[in-house]
C-alpha cells in the first residue's frame, strides 16, 4: 500500500505545479530586465550599439588585412597596370584610413566610457549617457560604413 501512496503524491504535486495560475512570468519575454527609467533606456541603447560594434571588430580587422593585401598585390604589377588602377588604389587607401578610424573610435570609446559616471546625480547621468549614446552611434556608423565600403571595393573586378 505504501508503494502506491508515494507515487500518487508525487503525481499530484507535479500536476498542481503545472496548473499554477499565479502569472509570475506574464509579460516576461526572457530577454532580461527591461529599462525602467530614461537612464536605463539610454544605457541599453549604449550597450546595444557597443554590442553591434564589437560583433564586427573581428571582421573589420580581417577586411582591413584583405584591403591591404589587394593594395600590396597591385603594387607588384607592372607600372602601366598600376597606373591603370591608380584611382582604385586611392579608394582602397582611403578605405584603410576609414577602417583604422573605426577601430580607433571603438578602442577610444571603450577606454573612456565610465559606466558608473554620475550614478548619484540623475540629471548629470542622463546628460552623460545621452552624450555617450551619440558617441556610440557615430562609432557604430563608422564601423558599418567603412566595412560596407570595403565590401563594395573588394567586389570590383577589372
């Protein structure tokens, strides 16, 4: 008789737990804490921009190496061939500068960003985070546009 009581109790407990209607997780999307204040929202925007930028850094470095490889390869061509593609090489060199700036912008922003800046003064914190959001936006844009330009230049066939 005892053998049947323990499994029956276990089944009842599991059934009761599954039928719990307390809605503890109603509206929870599983993506973490939603921003509650303007400062939280700005911080989330900054973090999102940083994540986008960081996710591209490996590709940015590889793209820069590829652009430099093309420049080096063209430099080994005969003078007449080099002259024919000189405008293209100029575009590649300009793109190298853009890629380097994008990398520099990310590094500079990461070293200068103070996550806990003015944490005790909400007005100053919001101003600081608003400024940082603009910086992150410019940095992200520099990364994405320089890589897009590099992709276009690397597709050129002549």
